[in-house]
C-alpha cells in the first residue's frame, strides 16, 4: 500500500523519484543546516535562561528554588495618546 501511494506521489510530481530510504545530497545538506541552526537556537535559549535564572537568584529576596514575583509594568497611557493615523482622535 505504501509503495502504491509513493508511486502516485511520484507521478504527480509531489515526491522525488529517489528510493524511499535515501535522501539526495541537497536534502542532506538542508537537513544538516537545519540541525545546525536548531542547535544554535537551543544554545542561545539555554544561555538566556541560565542568565535569567542567575539574575533572579541574585535578587536580595530570592532564595534558591523560590519564585520571585515579576516586576509590575508601569501603567499604560490612555488610549487617546496613541497615534491612530490621520483624522480626529475618538
């Protein structure tokens, strides 16, 4: 059944005619580039998370394992101060 579906996809140009288990050189290169990018992103996120954790633990009222509440944001300005483009402010 799988080979029948693969044959239909090949006939319609939706699948490469390479064998089901083999990847072309271009596909392998793209896969390697994708994996390298994923590793880079993961390393960046891990570094940011570690820096955030160290920063939170360095706060005077934070103990290891204790969650410190986030710093509240300043109040938002009233809606009339936002730029809404040409025309009167409603």
